[in-house]
């Protein structure tokens, strides 16, 4: 079944101060499955972006002072609207991002859950009351919203990365300016509209789309009315932004790149590991910061694992994500697809056994799943974030060596460990240098869990109990009672 049309009332302007504003210049949004133009969206200038900052700043005092229950109810209504319209959200994701329908629908549901989780968290922020050890004073701690939050999101999860930031920011009492990625603005604009329908007051949620993300973001971050940055994207851009936020000592939450290892230990159940590998590698066509990027398999299991994994990859049907019959959609753009093709070609010139396991449609930004056996740790495929359906397999014999290779990366977002049981898995997990470890399963993300990385994978945590604190400032009152 194929569902094509965009919603008739989909806004394509900028959302500023409760108004949808049109701009002189427009940016085309391309469907990567056929390279046709889906829509055109506004192209914000620095002036437009600072208008959004002004709107967010004007709306901040009332929103920050609103009872938490009131903010929670807006978020709860947003959850209910999104849940009732998951197919609309999934359609936008599948059309502009290219991912398979099942992944798009899964993302839409995951994205909606951030509204539910943070609607619940909004009224659970605790302060503190205690006596100092010397008893000379009372220590009261309170948390208050930091102010206007600038939120920058990537193209790979156009809905979930937006709600994972908007929901905690709004729950905390911050007002927001959201800037989605150039490739995938439509889902973000729709989410802005959902929040409007849910009753977010004018100026509390602003959405700007721009072709000049560098210039616009630098101006926004230099504006004294902006109090915090929450960024999800590449480590490369994250470092540029950290440099800019350092100039004003702005708090910054950074969800950056990954290079996740997938360890299969000697006692692991191979079928379970293959099923986990399919999810960890192929969810979102491999374009996930959490995607398993390199597979380290004990030598006693490596042939069975490789054959099982290859057979499962071969069974995937590749084609437009909007067609529900397909398991693997298009990459987000020809440019992103070609980056991966280049990596694969470099792997081939390293003498690696690179196998494309299926045919793909000739038009559009498609890439067949690839499996690469006999890879040495340190290859171009283990040292780069591939961000696509290419699975390099490395064999090890000594478990400590497997763990050492898995940790040998500047990234530390997530690791996958398949072991004989949960006890062994947990013992290995404690040795992994990553903010998250999935044990005997292929996916870890959950709105109720703290998502984030160690090393160059980022700073701070999103989701869970920690997520709201990225948007709160702690204040301490010393009191003589
Ligand atoms: P990206 O190139 O870093 O872009 C991310 C966002 O930053 C986009 O909105 C982009 O806008 C904007 N941007 C680009 N250059 C900028 C600049 N100089 N100043 C300010 N903003 C700028 O990343 P991507 O290619 O979209 O996403 C893939 C990366 O994101 C991967 O590395 C992946 O691992 C990471 N990621 C991490 C997580 C996590 O939670 N840790 C989750 C998802 C993705 P334009 O598109 O308009 O240029």
C-alpha cells in the first residue's frame, strides 16, 4: 500500500510568535526516493531568526510562571494528537527522510512518547531542604527554567529528535526556537503545528527553517536573550557550536556522533545475536547515531553469525519507504548515499571482501545492504561512522581483545553486548566506554531512560529523569530560619 499526499494544511512558513510567516526565499524539500520536490519551506535570514528569539523571550516570563500542571497538559494534549495522527507523522518522515514505513511509524510513536513522558515529569521536579553540617544555616535548593532554548536537530530522526528536546524544554518552563535539518523540515513544522493545536501559547514554540544554518545559528547563539543550546548532530558541527557557546558560557547539551561496537561473545546465542544485529544495524537503514557500526564476533561463532546475518540482510526488500511493502527505504540524499559508497569503495581498495546483498531501484538515493567479512580492526569501516546499511565483521579469539577493540574509538555513545547470559553481559557492559549499553538486545532507546554518550559522543543526557534538568538552573538559598 502506498500513501503519498502531504497533509493539505501542512504549514511551510516559519513559526514565529504564534504566526506562520512566509519568506521571500524558499528552500525545496526533496523526496530522496524519487528526487522530486515535495514542498518548499521558508528560508529564514538572521533577522527572521532573531525575530523568533524575540518572540520566545517575550513569551518566557508567563510560560515559566505557569503552573507545571498547565505546561504538562499542553504536552499531554500534544501526545494525544500525535498518537491519533501517527500515520500523518510517519508519512512526512518517510517522504522527506526516505526511511522505511515501519521505521517511520516506529519513530512517530517514539517521538510522541517524549511528550507523554515529560508531561509526567513537568510536575515532578524536586527541590531540596536540609541543614548544613555545621547547622549554621538551612540549605534550600530550587530549580528554575534557564530561559530561551535553541534546539538544533539532525535529519535522521526528524520527529523524535525534535520532541526529545521540545518536551523537556517546555516541561521545564523554557520557551523554544527549533531549527530542524535542511533535508527534513516538514516533520518539524508539523510538530510545531501539533503544539499550537495542543494549546502552547504564542511564542512558546517557534520553528525556523533556513539554508544558512551556520550563519543563522551563530547569530542566535550570540544573542543575550538565548540561554541554552541543545544540539543533536555530528561531532564536527557540535565542536563548532561548543566554540560559539563558550563565548557566552552558555550551557550546551550535545548529542553527537557514534561508532557503536556490537560484541558477540563466545557463549552468545547466535540466532538472538543475528536478530539483534538486524535491529541494531538496520533500524533507520543504518542512519542512526546508535546504529551498530562494527561487529566483533568470537571466532567460534563468526561463520554462523556472518551467514545468518547475510541471509537476513538478503531477505530485505529495498524500495521507497512510503510503500509499506519495503523493509529498507532510501538514504536521506544522494550526497549522504555517495559518502557511504565512497567508504565502501575505500574498503574494497583495502582488499576487503565487500558484498552488496541485493539490488536497489536505479532512481533515488538507494543503497543496498552490504556485509564485509574478514575486516581488521582499524580499517576505514571500523574507524568511521558509516551511517548506512554496511556491516563490517571483525573476528576475535581473546575476549579482552574483543572488548579492547570495541572501546578503541573516540566515540562512546552506545555498545551492544551479546553474551551467554545477563550476568556476563552486565559484567562486560561495565567495562564498555559508552553512555549506554544494550545487553542481548538490539535497541536501547526509551524516553524514560537517560540517552547520551561518553567521550566525543556528547555532553548531557536526554530523556529519563535527567532530560528536564538540561533545561533547569539550580539555585541555592542560604537561610537562617
Ligand atoms: P550535522 O551535519 O551535524 O547537522 C545537524 C544539524 O546541525 C542540522 O540541523 C544542520 O542544519 C545543523 N548545522 C550544520 N552545520 C551547522 C553549523 N555550522 N552551525 C550550526 N548548525 C549547523 O548532522 P546530520 O548529518 O544532520 O546528522 C548526522 C549526525 O548526527 C551523525 O553524526 C549522528 O551520529 C548524529 N546524531 C546523533 C544523535 C545522538 O543522539 N547522539 C542522534 C541523531 C544523530 P542544516 O542541515 O540546515 O545544515
